[in-house]
C-alpha cells in the first residue's frame, strides 16, 4: 500500500506542478471518495462535479450535500451521458427521441463543460485499470495533462483499506461492482428496496423499469433463474 501511495502522490504532485487547482469527477462511490480525499490533501483549490443518471434523487442529493458540508467544496451536477443513451435507445420506455430532440452528449462534453464552469483545466477521476476493459480504454482516451487517474494501479481492497485508515465510511451500494444509479437489475432492485420514492422518480423517466421488480417476484433473486438481459452501467 505504501508503494501505491507513493506512485499516486507522484501523479498528483505532477498535476499540482501544472496548477494548484483540480476538479474531481465525483460519483459518491469508493474510488471517487479516495481520489477526493487525496486531492484535498494535495491541491490548494478543489472542486467536484457529479453526473446524474436521473436528477433529483434523494439518495444522491443527500450524499452530495453531506460531502459539500464535510469538505466545504462545491459539487456541480450535470446530466449523465449514458442516461441520454438509455433514453435515446428507449430503454425501459416506449418513447423514442431523435437527435434533434436530444443532441449528442458524451463524456468529453461533460468534462469540457465541467472544466469551463469551474475555471479549472484538469480533472482527477477514480478510474482503475482493474475495473474493466472499458475503463482501460477510457483512461487512454484523454490527454494525461487534462485527465489524471491517480489510483489507476489500485485494487478494490487497496481502496477499502485507504477508506478505513482515514475513517471515511464506505458508501451504500447495491453490493455489486458498480456504484451509483443506473438501469442494471441490481441497481434498480436496490433503489426500489432502499429508496422507494426515488425508484418512483426514476420510473417517471423509465416507466418500464418496474419490470425488474415484478420479475424478481416471479423468478426470485437467483440470477440463474432469470432470463438473460443487457446491463447498462454508467462510468463513475
């Protein structure tokens, strides 16, 4: 762990050499909590931004406000680019939109807008090489002077150890690898059971998401008994 921290600090110090300000891509998950804490220990000015899959969910608003109050930082909120893809693809909805209705909105657009609004030209993310092949591709798609990934070489248990060592509570989650709210079955079932009012809010945008609840009632909670499905999991 000490070796990883040294390697991480080298990345952070190099970024601080370019600017004493950093913008953190904050998801409320374990990885982004570690990166936010590391950046607050390294940079003079720290701001954060969050990508909301569905706006106005209490489970998200409470977490963001607690983080704002704890660290005294601003956290801007932007629409999640994968939320747009889900809407455009009519996932759990029968409403179809055209590109005229919803112009292209991708991750690079979110980053560009967040940096412009914050007046900061570099972003720190919680992406790790061990997360997935998609994450590895994502990490190589941005210029390293613009987007840094300080904990790229960490594993899940390194993240958990850091949080425990610094008395940072583990965030609530569905218990699966992804954090945040999306249209994957574990996320939807967790939201339905833990924050039922938020689930109703999500269903206003994706009305057929309730199908996962009914499917669990019919088939139980054993994945082997469920029909195959496509998961839609946003990046943190």
